[in-house]
């Protein structure tokens, strides 16, 4: 059975799973179902969310669990996404947790906050604090888990892609004003596997924003 990913590229978590599959030099079929239907909830995700993943061995939901599975199943193929030492593996898992619990809520809130409101000011302050942690880490490490690209880096790529597409220049300065963070974003966003994700015909969302929009 070919790999099947259920979801839409409107979701950064679906894109992250797709990116992990491509980094391991595998192909997949992207499918969409009514995620609140009994068929989907009974067979793929009882919580009615995306992404879900299916291959000949397993059906999974939760993007980070899927990415870890893909990285483990296809070990020895493509990029080694889990780290090459116990320390790197631990740091990879640590930064995946940071991605889920601190980074994702902050960047989503910042990206879609309305300008010049009290909530936008609070979102800005929260996001800046998170980014300062990243800038500090990336000032002493090429990637989040060490010298090698891992799932910890990969999980951030779709979120930065969406942020840059929907944000104005003022918001983008949060990223571009931090040299180590900005260099890292450019690095992880230039990988061939990510280019394959963005060039898929299903990827019609989040086109780059111009200031006239």
C-alpha cells in the first residue's frame, strides 16, 4: 500500500507530515475526507482532525507521532531526522515539544492578530519572547538539536511559510531582525524536500503577500 496522508495543505501540520515523507525520499497520496464523518472518525482519527496517515502497517494521527514514525521506519533513507546521538535525539524531542507548546500557539496568534489592538500587542510581546529563545539557541547551534537537521527543525518550516505569506512587513521584522534565526529559517526553507511540498498542485494556499494586498 502506498503512503496516504489525509488532510489539506491549508494545515501546517499536514504539510509537516508531507515534508517528513519527502525528506525520507518516499512518495504519498494526499486525500481529503469529511473529517467529521463517521467513516473518518471511526477509521482514521476519532477526534475529527487532520492529518492522518496510513501505510501497509499502520494508521496514525497526530502530526509529531506520524513524523517520528516516518523517520524511524525509513531510517537509512534520506535525511536522518532523529539525530545521530542520544543527546541529539533528546534535544530533537525537546524542541519538538517547544514547537508544539510554545512556538506554534505564539506564531499562529501573531500571524492572524489584527493590527493596533490590545490583543495584537500582547501577541507581539509573547512572540518576541519565544523568538528570543530561538535566537539564543541558534547563536550557538546550527540547528535546534545540534549540527544536523532533524524533525525539530522540520516541524517549524510550514509555520514560517504561512507566517511570511499572511504577514505584513512589520510583522516579518520579528524574524528578519534576528540574524541567527533568520539564517536558520532561510536554511530550512531551501531544502529540496520543502520545494517538492510547495510545488505540489494541491498547494494553492498561502501565496506570498504583497504590500498592496
